[in-house]
C-alpha cells in the first residue's frame, strides 16, 4: 500500500470519527435539552394549575377530534346529561318492581321507564302526591309515549295542554320541553295537583285534569286512571298483579225454539179467521 493511500485512509477514519462524535454530542445535548424542557414544563404546570387545566382541555379536544376523524361520529358530552334512562338494577327494589311491571305491560324499554319511575317517586315525595297516581295518569294519557299529542293539543307523557300551561315550561327552556319526559312529568304533576286541590278529591281532580269538570260523563277516564292506580299500588307493595288481564268472551246465546204449547192451535186460528170475516 502506498503512502498516499494510507494517508487517505487515515484521513477518512479521522473524519468519520469526528462526524460520529459530533452526532453523539448533538444528540446527547438535544436529549439533555429536552429533559430540561420537560422538567421546566412540569414545574410550571405544578406551579400554575390554570396552565395545566388549559393543557388538559387542549389535549382532550385534540383526542376528540382524532376520534371523530376515525369513527365519523362527533362525541357530545351533554348527551349523557340529556339521556333519560336508568338501569332498573340501580333503583330501590320497590321502584324497580314498578318499572319492570310497566315495561312489560306497555311494551317500553325498562331503562327509560326506570328513569320516569324514579322521577315520579322523587317528585311525588316532594309534593306529597302518590307516585302510583302520577304513573297511572301517564299510563292512561299516553301509554308512556313522550311524543304523544292529542287532537286538541295535549302533549307528552302526561298530555299537558302546552298552549295553556306554556308559562310552566319556562324553567325548562320553553314550550318544546313538553316533549322532554322529565320536564313534562314535573309540569303535569303541578297541573294535576292544582286540579286535585281545586276539586277537593282525587276523582274530582281527575275530571278537572281531563277537562270534564262541568259535565257528568268523562268517558270513563276517571275509572280507568283509578283502576290503574289501584293496580300500581298493589305492584308497589310487592303483590303479584298480572300485567295483562285475560279477555273473557261471553258465549253466544243461541235462539231457543218456541215451545209447541205457545203455538196457536188450528182451532184457534180458525176461530180468529171466522171472527175477522164476521167483522168485515
């Protein structure tokens, strides 16, 4: 190997070693700087809680955006608060029993009916009105359909006349809250309670509630509510009450043959004919 070749090789090795050392120094220093920056940021976040909260909000927002891009769905945290559903297992035994019975009878999911039952018990306790009566009114009025509307404009679970009682919905965001089950329940209970106080009795209050206070016939409304009220009271007490009553069809009565003794005899017919001719 010539001297020039050996010199070139040594120069290349020295250059390579210098570059490697420089790269190591830069990397080492960068990692050290990153570590120092992380420590500084941690100290700043610890000393300034508002900065930490802002960072958490920014990070959470970014994660939400990424999730929306991946799934194609936008997460709505307020939807959890709006959801009117409760696991019946989370209710007290009495309320869970009522909720499951109503779920079976009216073909509605147990989770939303559980939320309604829970609210009925809470509101009923607050205003001293039997929750079984509140639920009975709902059952007869709407069959637990929160979007029901009658031909006269009664709306929601308890079929409240929204245009008449729109002022009562102001605390719930306006008259469209009539279709929110829990808002409708609270307004309906207020109206029902006022009717009962005016009439002086539950039966009279129900007639006021259905708009039949000044007539004798309420088309069986009061009787239907009171019958369901009684059933729900029994269910709440833990008694076995069938959700569906068997339909009894009365046997068709057959026409009985006319007894022979009741048929006029030939002699009688002849006598009647003779009398008719004589009169003529």
